[in-house]
């Protein structure tokens, strides 16, 4: 019989319960016990859901209060000293490492002030993990509650036998980095030290009754150095034995073939591969299986919302069965379902035609079950027929095609996507036009999204206030933000984005070719979730999207007002993309739509325009080669399509955050000024990489994910460090990213300190 499995389920709850309770805990409104109890409830709910759907292999330890990689760091005692010296409860250590903690002293507790660990993109997804941070003094040992064991037992008590998920040792180390005090440390060199801890963990899981463990080694889809590949054999030999559960080694998001040698003789019980992304790898991966190893076939997309095409997927599963036999095949999701919304049933407003094309995490449970049943020879003809009808409806629908957009796409030329003059010439006219001081200060766009803003937005959405009333409210917010920026002395102002629920959704809602959910939340990091729109058809812009707000903001100040748009690649990456046309086509369509917006802004007198591309880095194909260079070309081209229609004196900004950005990847965008998330980068080599960046740049000076407020002295020290390698004349002063998740009090203080620091350097240079 062919079994069904999933690699992980969204932990956030169908109504964002996890966010609500976590944030209440941070605000001191509920106790740690309440928080932990809610976690338990969510886990139980998810397990039961899977059980009821008939999933054979159900994961545990896929839950987390912040991030599963961070959980492992905590469990393994990979906790830099700065987090342990305060005697915090384990859950508070977890949050301090994840998001930083600044707390005033009370009668019974000392003051706490510690920054967060670095947070980076999880492969090419929009999920972020907290980077394991090692030093020479790291002492691996199991500490505190053994979460995977506790959660395994918890499920067991509910009568549900689960397969615990853990990140494997090589991925865990490889995804980490050396701490500031140990920069010469290569994390992989710690393998011998971490393996005994894995052994203890596995032994405890076995003792608790686990017979299998899903061990994730996603780094196997990267260009792994030979030296790292060479570590697999010995590492996994150390983790296999009678005292341990069987291991299913899991990879996802890409192509394992270039690293196949590394895993071809591992003594594990089975492997999982992502055949949604790379169906071509079937023959090669099968060739390494020994006759008793199972093959988990990731064929239901864990990264997108489209219904699985049962006919195609069944064919694929049959092929796998032909090769290894029914008993060794498991039908699974390509990756964890963490990256998909929880349940389509909550979507009451979606056009029923389009809704019928979708499948969210809960529906994907049924999909793996049906595919497994079908492969086992059970009669699922009704489900197959219904599926075939939906697939047909989508293929034949007129919603997906717009001939006008396709015609315009054919008009894109080199000159259409090139600025009128090269940067030095543009810089000269821009200097004259804006007359900005040295170390110009600016922010990245958003200001605090207060409760008042959310309440009014909801009222407007529900029709409880009129468009006029809403506009008056938004204008008042804009005015507050403008006045504040003038007071603190910022140079290039922003309107604060109060009208935007989300930087992608806001545009998606105004563009043709998108669909939206009301409850399709997906975790981005910690308690921050996003609700990606879905690209369902050819994209175009029916009318101006941002001009009104920007023009109003400019009308109430003499300082330059920066228009604010989300770039084509980010709009695409932070949506669920179509799977029936290429990413390139979708990005260029978005580029054309945004080009119209840029030109409308310029015509309306908004001549500093920022086009954000924070997602450009995460879209980078995971392996070097043609696919990657093609991507970089079309990503840059779509940005230039959007931004090249303007005058030389119009200053185009762009912004990047969340990841290690290679400056070479953004040169081709040819923006006049870029701002980059930078405050948590302490590697001097990384700073050095930016020193040759040709255009102007603002290396972010404070962490906007953390409530912590840096002092003026801290800003000065940081800038001094950067100026050792970076030319002062090109340097802009700004935060890492937008301020929408912060409170006004923090923002006021932080920005005041930041501007003070800029003034200090102006005086000095
Ligand atoms: C994730 S990048 C965010 C950029 C946007 N302009 C903001 O300030 O919020
Ligand atoms: Zn950002």
C-alpha cells in the first residue's frame, strides 16, 4: 500500500491564534502558561486534522513559537552568552534571541538589553529563520525541555503516532554562522561536537516510542562545497543504529543531483525529494536507493496555492512505483506546508470560479491522501473527476489571458529599459535640483501602523465610514508623519504608507490579474504573517495607485517627498505566482504596470521615487548557473522597465532587506540610491563588498524588527566603522527597513538619535 505524508503543517492556526497569543504575551497581557497552553492546543488541533484527513505519516515538532531552527539552537545550547546572563525563562530566551529584548529594571529583575540574532530567508521562500550563531565557547548539550520528545509524547497521548521533524546536523551547521567574537570559526568544523547531541536526542525519541524521524537536510539543494558534501557519510553513520529511530532524509526546494554522491550510500531508511520543483531528478535519485530504502515523492506543492493536477501527479507517482515498487513509495508534499495558507474554507469572498482552482494546507492533506489511495488501487474516481474539471476550468478560463498585455510585452526593448543618461550625469543634475546635505537622512517608507489605522481601514472596508471620511483620516495620518519628519530634521521625507495594509497586497488589489484571500495568512517570521495575493492572469494597471497620497504629502511640505512603490520582482515573489507562465513574463508585465505609475508620479511632481525590491535576493535560484544568471537579468530588466521612463533629474531609489545581498546583483538595476538592511551585519568583509558599489547607498543603521532603541553614540560608532571602508560622499543615513511594525515612541527616539548622528558627521566632514 502506498502511504501518504506531509512534511509539516502551518503552526499559526486558522485564525492566526498563534500571533494573537504571542503578541499578547509580549505585551504582558497573558502569562507564559497561557502561551504554552495555546501552543499545545494548536498542535493537538493540527494533528487531529491530519488524522481525520487520513494522512498516514503525521509530523510532530513542526510547531514553533518563533522558528524551528531557533528552537534547535535553544535545545542544543547554542545560546550566545549575552542571552544567558539575565536569568530569563527559556521561552524569554527564545524570544530574546529571535527579536531582541530591552526591558527596564523592576524591583525584582535587572534591566535587560540585548539585540536579536540575525534572521535570514529560508532558502528561496519568504519564511525567515534565526541564524544559529556559534563561537569557540559554544558547548553543545541538550538543555531545558526536550521539545521534540515532549511534542511526540503529547501527540501519543492523543492517540496519534507521529514522525518528529528535526533539521539535520549538516544543514543546521551550514545555515549558521560564526559569532562576532569567533569570526575565524567555520561552523561545519563543529560537526563532531554536535553529533553526540543528535545521538542523545534520537535515543530519547526512540525511547519515547518514535520509530521514524524526518531529518531535514535542505542544504543538499545548494552548491555545497566538496568538503561539506564529504561530511555526510560519516555523520549519518553516526546517527543510525538500534538505539535510534529510522531516519528519513528530507530535501526540498530544488535539485539534489549535483550532491547525489554525498548521500548515495547513507544508511538511512528513506529519502524525500521535491518533484514539484525538479521532476527531472527522479531517475537519478532512484539510482542511489538501495532495495530497502523508501522514496517519499514530494508531488503536492508545499509552496503554492494551486490545486494539484491529479492526472499529472498520479502519472508521476506511477512512474516512481514502477521504479521502486508500491511498498516503498510514499506520496507527500514537496516541502512543509508552512508556506501555504491554512484553510480554503475560510475564504468566503473569493470568486467561486477562482476558488475552485485553489488548494490550501488543509486541502493539500486530502490531496496527498487521494493520490496515495489512487496509487494503492483504491477507487477515488469521483475525486479525480472533480479535479480534472477544476484543472480544465482554469486552463480554459478567460480570466487568465489579456491580449493587450501580451501585445505590450512584445514592445519591450533595450532602450525602453535604460535610463536616458548614466548615473554620474544624473547625479550632477540631481545634486543641483535637491541640494541635499552630506549624509542625507531618510526612512524606508512606512511609519507605525497604529491600531487607529487598522480600525479605520477595517471600517472603510466594511462600509462603516465613507471614502471621503477615510481619505480625511489618511491625510491626517500623513500629516502627522510629515510633521514629525520635519521636526526631527529628516531630509527626504516619506508619507508613511498609512493607506497600505501590506506593500504587495496594496498593489495587487489595484492591479488586474490578481486575486486575494481574506484569511490566507502565511508566516513570514515570528509573529509576522503575510497574506500574499495570487497572480491568476495577465497583469495590468487600470488606473493610478499611489499618486493621490504622495501628491497630498508633497503639498504640505517643502522637503522632497519620496514616492513609494513595490517593485515587480517583489510583487511577484510575495504573491503566489502563476504556474502556467514563467516568472519572467509575470515580472515584465508587472514592470510595465509600474512604469505607468512611476510616470504618473513624475508628472504629478513626485520626482524622488523609491521602488522597493526586498525580495530580489530570495528569488535567486539556489544554484549558480544559467537559471541564476537568467533570473538576475530579467529581475533587473523588469525593474528598469518600471523606472527608466523618467528624467535624469528624477531620483530613483530602491530598497533591499532580509538577506545577504550581493552588491553585484543590484548594480544592473541602476537605481540612483539604494538602501539596504545592514545593522546586524558585523562581518567587515561584507561591508567591504559594498565599498565599490558605484551609485549612492544607505547601509541600514538600525534593526527595525527589534523594539530596541540605539543611542546616538551607537549610531556614530557604527557609521565610523562603515566609513573606514565606505566613501562618505556616497553615504545615506537610514534605518534597515520600514517602521510599520514599531511603536511611535521607539520610532521617535531612534530616528532622533539617527539624525543627531548624521549631523555629527556633517560637522566632521
Ligand atoms: C520589506 S521592505 C519594506 C519597504 C516599505 N517601503 C516599508 O517601508 O515598509
Ligand atoms: Zn525592507
